[in-house]
């Protein structure tokens, strides 16, 4: 479903954030990216979601090359992706229900269907009681759940989650981790960047370790 070939990224200032990364994901897989701060996790997710360009290499999604795709095709492509970004990017003057509805509105979902889908999603992320609040009236963990709900509302083909449990206390972090594990159990394809090594280990997954923009093959040398 997702193939990354020899992907490199050097930012304008000269930082080499990614160096010949190769990665493959099949439908229904969950893959964890881990590594020190600055190792390139967010950069990789941002290139896959089209937020950043790459310097070299290719990304294929469902056989389509994303790295050479025309800019005008990106909005449609992005609708197939559920993006959970490190900075929440919530609309601060719109309430929780409105924030979660955005992906359905952009595809002109009929009101009645939208209402039902959003109600279901609010229940799934346990925010039913907070639908009318503004993001500023929620805790960090609750805000993270809004971002997750917004990413999932359109049944994306792939979920890209950048440190979904970062900035949360252990209990909130554990709740979010469980929510993401549930999504995987239900068949979602998920690529997660996390600093928490124990999370992939707990569910029997071997994470991909990034170190200075390269994948570390030898787990003994692992960092992060
Ligand atoms: N927009 C940018 N312009 C220039 N350099 C950048 C930019 N974004 C990231 N970098 C640099 O690229 C490298 C990789 O950054 P990236 O954000 O991908 O790391 P990360 O693994 O996600 O870190 P963290 O765990 O702190 O989120 C770092 O050295 C960072 O300083
Ligand atoms: Mg990051």
C-alpha cells in the first residue's frame, strides 16, 4: 500500500533530515517510527502527507507516485489519509463537533449523515459530553482525541500519526495508545512516530529506529 524508495530530504538550511530511507507497509499493518528528537520522524510523515517535498527518492501510495504528483492532485489524495499532526492544527474558534466535521464538509456529505457519523465518532473517542466546547476548554489529552477523531471521520486508507501520545500524562497517553491499537484491530493501516519504545514492544511490534535520518538496522544499536 505504501512504498518508500531511497527517500532523502535536505532542508533549505542544509540539514539532511532523511538519508536514503526505504520502507514498505501493507494494508492493515501498524508500523512504528522511533528515534531521538531530530532523527527525521516528522519529516518522513510530512513527505508522505505532502506537507514537505523530498530532495531525492520516491513514495508510492497504492501504486501512485506521490513525490512527482501535481500539486492540484494533493487535496484529493490527502482525503484518503488521516493525518494526526504533532501540532494539533485545530480551529480554535470552532467547537469540537465542527472541528471533527471538517473532513466531511469538504466532500459535501449530507447533513443527516454527517451528524450521525460525527455522533458515532464522538462516542468512540469518548468526547460525547464535550461536543459544544471549544478546543481551548479541553485538556491536552482530550484535544488529542479530537485530532484523532478528525483524522478518522472519513475512514482514511492510511493513518499518519505524529507522536499522538506526546505531551500527555501517562494515563492519557495510554488511553490514546489503546484507541490507536483499536483502530489497528479494526483493520486500519497506521504509521506512528513515537518516542515511547515500550508501546510497540507491548503489542509485539518491532519499531523502525531512525538515527540522523537513516534507518538503524541493528536493534542493539538502537537509540531514541
Ligand atoms: N522546516 C524545517 N527547516 C529546516 N530544518 C528542519 C525543518 N524541519 C525539521 N528540520 C530539521 O530536520 C531534522 C529532522 O527533524 P524532524 O522534525 O523530522 O525530527 P523528529 O524526529 O520528528 O523530531 P521530534 O522527535 O523532536 O519530533 C532536524 O535536524 C530538524 O532541525
Ligand atoms: Mg517530530
